[in-house]
C-alpha cells in the first residue's frame, strides 16, 4: 500500500492506474462500517483508493473537530489488511488555499434535517468531496446509507456537475444489538450506549408496523417516540428519497430518519423502506 500526502504524487500515481478505481473517502477512525465500504470497493474495482482527512469546513463552531477521533496508525493497518492500494492522507494546507471558490449544497436538500441542525455542514462536505473526486478521479465512490442525506446530496452533485463517476450506496453496518456503527460511538459511556439502542429499536418498530400494513406517518412517529422516551430526540423524519416529508409511507420510496442526543453525543440513524 502506498501512503501519499501530496497532490502531485497522487495525481501522478492515478495517471498510471489502469482499469477501474474504487474510492472510499473517510475522516479516519475506521471501523467495520468503513471496512465494508472498502471491501465492496475491492470486489468491484481494479484499484482501491482510501482518503483520510478530517475536513474542518464541515464542522460548525463548537462541534467536535478538535476532539474528533484520530487513529492514524490503526487506520493505516486496517487499510493495509483490507487490500487498499493507495491511502491518501493530505493535511489541511494541502487541501485548502484560504479564500476559495465555494460550492453550496442544494437550498432544500442541504438545509433540512441535518442541514437545519448543522447549517453549512453540507457546504463543507460538497467542497471537500468535489476536491477529492477531482484529485482521485474514481470510477466509483462508496458511501454509507447511514449518512443518507450526505449520500443524496453527493449523488446530486455528481448529477448536477455531470461528473463521470458512480456513487455506490452501501447498507449501514450494525453491532449485534442493533447500534449503527459510527466513529462517534466511542464517546458513549456504557449506560448511554444502552439508552442509544432505543434509536435502532424505534426504527425496527417502524419497519414492523409498516410490514403489518401501517402507512400513516404520524402513527409511526408516535410509536417511535414512545420507544425513545429516555433520550433527547432532535427529530424523527419520514421522507421520500429527496427528503420531502411524507404523510403516508410508500414502499421503496421512503426513508425514516432519527437524530438524537444521548448524553453529549449526537447520533443519527435511518432505515430505507
Ligand atoms: O462521511 C464522511 O466521513 C465525510 O463526510 C466525508 C464524506 C469523508 C467528507 O469529509
């Protein structure tokens, strides 16, 4: 595995790569969820590139940029073992130049739900992912469905800018007890982790209700709230694939999303119906 820190080197390497290139952009602190993205990229492409860059522009003032978990050594080993060909680990000065041309997330999709709670977050995501795509020029890029809104915005970016690559959505990976994997789970104290399980339990409940024939969004939301009584729910949203609210659940067209705080940790999760 080659570890590259600067743009010229990775671009030179990319030029020499033959066949398809699968790309997994990450912010490090790699877990089984990232590994699943890497494995999928490995099976579908001739070469695999992973980037690790904790992108400052997607963190709001007061968010956890400084204490975002950084585990360079462990991350390198994981990538090596997973058969990654190139690990791109730029520093901030390599990626950003000061007063820059700026991209903006779509006015609706970028500013509802997560975008409403974290205004400007998705602007930072599109800014950095556009840069990464331009540097790596992947054939396919892999993103987890857990960050459903990010995934949809990046699909839109690729469509809107006619970019020649495929975005591949990958199912959320869960612990055995249902907790969706996230780099932020390490912040949870044991008692908080137990309470956090109510998020995935509420989503399971929603899915069971729907399988039993319930379509009313309010009824589903009420049942979910009931399960998450012991955590601080920020939102439950029942939306279509473009994040427009739905009053009635439609099979193969609906996403149910939850954001909640458990102690000081903010968690998100969802299911695709
Ligand atoms: O999902 C993430 O880890 C980040 O938002 C991403 C896509 C790597 C951009 O910094």
